[in-house]
C-alpha cells in the first residue's frame, strides 16, 4: 500500500469516526420513559436534566424525551426551571405536567408535543401559577396547547411562545396574564374562565372561532390592535369584539438596547453611565462642603488651643508675681 493511499484512508477515518461518535451521543440522550420530579427528597440527575433539591431548581440542558408514557416530564410545586440549549419532550397525554407554582426562565428552547395537551397545569388551587419569564416555547397539543383549568398562567419578560391547538384551545386556563415584552403566536383561541389581561404584548392569534374568549373580564392594554375574520382581512380596531384573527403590537417602550451608544450595547450601559454622572455631580457638590467643614473645624480647634495656651500663660504670670 503506497503512502498516498494510507493518507487517504487516515483522512477518511478522521472524518467518519467523529460523525459516528456524534450520532451515538445524540441517540444516547433520548429518554424513552417519562421523568417525574414530584416531591423529590434529594438531588436527581439524568440525561439532559439536573434537579438541585436544596435550591428547588431544575436545569434542562438539551433534554430529549420521546415516550409512550402519559406524561413526559412532571415538575413539583415550588420549582424554578432553567432552560439551556434545545429541549424536546413528547408524550401520549401531556408533554409537561405542572404540579403547582412553577417558574420558567433561561435562554433555551423547550418544544412540547402532547397527544392531548402540551402543558398541563394540574393544580386545583386557584392561587397557583405557571410563570414563563424567558426562553422560547413551542407547544402543541392534540386538544389544547396549554391547559390550566383551576390556576393561573402568566407570560412575561422576553419569553416567546408558539402555541398550536388541535381541536381545543391554544390556551384553556382560569386566569391568563400576558405582560410587556412577551411575544405570543397562537394557532387556536385563547380562553379564560375567570379573567384575561393582555398588556403591552406582541400577539398573533388565528382561530375558527373568536380569537379571545373569557367568561369573566377581558382587558387589552397598551397595544395597537388589528383584527378581522381571517389573517388576510385585518384592520385597525379601537376595541376587540370577537373577531377570529387578531394581531397586536406593544406600544410600551421595552427598549433593551442603548439609546446613547446604539444597538451594539445593552441599555444597562446607559444606566451605568447615568449613575456615574449622578455620582460625579453629587461629589462636586458634597466634596467642597466637606472640605469647608474640615477647614472650619481645624480653625476652631486652633482657636481653642490658643485660648487654652493663653489661660495657661495667665496662670503662670500670676504665680510669678
């Protein structure tokens, strides 16, 4: 075998072997049984997840669950979930089961697909809340994308949610709250049995019935809204009145980039600079006052010393007479 052929074989192996290694690693990360973190008593670790029991924190990092079980991932009451990387969960009933108050944050992605529901909030306590504050969520359900019959669902911060319903609702909840900064794209109606507040949200909803439904209060605030019977027939509206399609753009200033230095820098740079300017102005006013006070105190001290010295000399003069 000549040297050129040896080199060609070695180069081929150098390319092919790592590819097979990557395939093996990827395959190893897919879990075929659901993961339950309900009432945990110790730290729990598995492919793509880590439960920190003392901190009640669940970190998902490139988690893969594809199971024939009813539930893909069950999360206990009081948990904070941190999303990292690309996480995917698929199950026959609900991809994600929420057991009470749970907070999601992080900059990762979570893709959920449930035979019936993408996210199921199973609490019967109407004070419990699922809070989604950041991250990207792609949620699909055979019936409802999100279901929280007795509890609240709150979406806020920089969260992005793509909700796709089957024969039910994109969200079927007791209370629905969407706050400034969040982006929601829903295929299917948003329904609340008690109240719905959408404020300063970038929202798109399309449905074969009314896009927004509430048996209680329905409030839309701080948004420029367009609505119509379909996504192709939208027009500006002053008040929502049951249209099947709606888009809304926040009119609130949720700027995250620097006004002074441009979009290359975060708004925190402006805040730091403002604090520095205020501190400098305060120093310019306070320092001279402090200096003057110190000088005055020094003069007073010298006068006191002089008076004491004068009294001392006076006493000595009397003794010498």
